[in-house]
C-alpha cells in the first residue's frame, strides 16, 4: 500500500465540503423546511464552480474541481 500512495501524482484543484449548521435540529422540527434548505444550499454551492460531484453525507455536500 505505501508504494501505491507514493505513486500517486498531485493534481491542481480543490475539494469543497458544505455543511448546514443546526440541520438535524431543523429536520426534527420541520422536514419540509429542512429539505428546502438542503436544496437551496446545494444549488447555491453548485453555482460557485465547475465541479465534479463526489457525494452527500447527510446534510453535507462534497464536490471537487481539478485539472
């Protein structure tokens, strides 16, 4: 495994993780408002950069951009 990691070449780019503060509290109080907040947040993040979608983890969106 160490040889595999050493063989990796660095790429120019970045990774963004966007998390919504107090998301669980909102979800427990009002699911529709929570889903709306997730959609609005994720759509806003999408407008920042041209990116490759990686994954969502609960209320966190992870995207990356590299050359």
